[in-house]
C-alpha cells in the first residue's frame, strides 16, 4: 500500500510538520491501516472497532451462518492447491477456478466442488472476468435471485474474505464508505492515522482485496457518489491528513442492487459507468429451481441440526410449481391464465417455506414432508395484501389446485389454513 502525502497548499511542506501524526509513511505494510485487525479472525472485522472492544463472536464452528470462506474452506483450499492457471495479483486462485467454485465440478484428484450458483455459466464467467479488470461489478436482479449469495462467494474465492462489507440503507453515511474517526483519540490528539477508522472499502483498497456494497441503490445519491473517485481514480483522499490511500492491485468492488428498488435512489450515470452490470435472472426452468431449493434446504437443514427428512422432493416440486405459476401468471401447461399476487414469490422464499415445512415435519409431524407442512408457509408468502392477494389465492386454489391429479392432499391442506 502507498500512503503518500497530498499537498494541497501552494507552499512546500514544512518537514517538521511531517513528523509525528501528520507524517504518513510512503510505504507501509497493508495491515497497518488498522493496527487492531485480528488477521486470524476475519469474522471479527467490524470496521475500526479494536479487537478487545468487540463483542465475543463465539466458537467459529458454532456460527449459525458461517461465512462462505469458512463454510467451504476445504473446497477453496483444494481449488487453490490444484489450480495451475495464471492468477491476477493477490487473487487466491485463477478466474477459471473461481468460476468452478461457483458453478461446481470435479478436480483432477477427485475433489467434488459443489455448485453454489445454478444458472447460465456465461453470467458467472462475465462476473469473474470483470473483477480482474479495472471496472467494478454490479449484480442486478429481482429479489431472491442470489445477488448477495454470488457476491459473497465471489469475494470468498477471489480474496479469501467476504466480510469487507458495507450494508446499504437509506441511512448509510459517507463514513461507511470512506472512513470515520475514533472521536476519543481525535479530541485528545487531533487528526492522526491512529484516530482514523477505515471503512471496509478503504481496507480492501489498501490490501488489494474485494470489497462488497450491498443494496447500492438504497444508499442516498450523494453518499453513492463517494464511490466515483474510488472506482475511477482508485484512490481515497484523506484531506484532514493531507494524504490518501491508493488502491493496490487486487482491489475491486462488487455491488448488488435490486431491480424493484429502482427509483428509490437511482444510480447516477457517472457511477453506473464505473460498473459492469450483470443481471441475475430467475431460474430458467422448474427443474433448475427445484434443484436450487433442495440443495439450499439441505444445507440450511444441516446447519440448523434439523433431523433429516427423506423424500421431500415431491413437496419441493409442488411448492416450486405454485410459486412459478403464480409468478408467471400462467399454469405450467400454458392452459390457464392466472393473476399474480403482490409478493415476489422468489426462489429465496420457496427455500424458507420448505425449510419451515421440514422443521414442522421433523418436530411435530411423522418425519415425512407433507402438504400440511408447507401449506401455511405458502399462504404466508402468497397473501401479502390481505384483500387482493387472498382473492387471487382462492381463485388459484379452486380453479387449478382442486382439479389437478394427485393434488387432493395439497388442496385440503391449503383449504384448512386458508379458512
Ligand atoms: N440461481 C441460484 N443458484 C443458487 N442459489 C440461488 C439461486 N437463486 C436463489 N438462490 C438462493 O436464494 C437465496 C437468497 O438469495 P440472495 O439473498 O442472495 O438473494 P438476493 O438476490 O440478494 O435478494 P434481495 O434482492 O432480496 O437481497 C440464497 O440462499 C441462494 O442460495
Ligand atoms: Mg441481497
């Protein structure tokens, strides 16, 4: 990393003034940006909070939702070890290996890499390639299309750390993207490098890592614009110290934004030009969606210690069929037009309906996933607006579900919870 002094005055700097806190080393070890950073515990990286002041994070193996780099550590290590293709500077593996990590495959030694993303290969290849260029990556799509999921796994594979994350909200301040101050130190000693609290983006720049910004379009426009200098000049000026942090090779940024949020805070065209946009589609076929749901439900079930429930695939297929038909506004056979309810009925929601169903069946049922275990969850996902959505649901139940061969149990279960 290069810390260098940016002299904003016309007179030459007084060398005496460059000593002490104001003097920024021209070349510093990247990790010195945050002296408190605990290298061994990436999960502990709350921006600028000294390790001693951070809340205990519990045993790593006990984490309810481990970070991708921890959950898939064995796959990442096997890929990095067997990957002999060229790697961009500071990448843990080659772009080819990153794509394999996301899409799945088998390594020469027989190690199986599980697919993380189920979708068009080209989308993943474009996303990975973008990260090796000087343009940032914007993952765009409707809710539940795995934008956050893909962004996390990309950062884990490229940099070995998915936690350099800024969560975008309407209240995200500029400090969350640039840097803040430790006010006790600032008041006691004035602005100094020690008093500066780097943002995850600043750390990623200094260390040549992948930064993530979630829900970019929820961030107010003026705060979003603080990314422009970072992405075009690859530098983050610190006027208070008359210095800057220059991004080193390996730095890039992945942002996610929701299609439906468009208009909340649009991306300025200046900022959009700094991104390569990759649109993540809804799953193309029912089979692909069933595959995604069953994989994720299996993983989530294991992390929640849910007892295994065998033969859930038929019920998963039924949930996916209902979601797809209502989302598309037409039955799978193309014969009956339907009204679509107001909810998104995304793959992510199908995953949580089935997970809840599995928990019900494991704890209160007979250990087999049945229609009665998923019916309440489906109703909750479909009927968001109690008036209009309920009518749409009733019509669908009576016109489609009731008449469908082999769906009598499902019809009865849905009628019971809808009453
Ligand atoms: N094509 C897909 N391949 C693999 N998993 C998927 C796919 N689509 C959805 N999922 C699963 O859906 C879940 C939700 O995805 P995620 O939270 O990343 O969605 P999102 O696009 O960020 O949604 P939002 O816009 O609401 O933030 C994840 O568990 C992910 O595994
Ligand atoms: Mg998301």
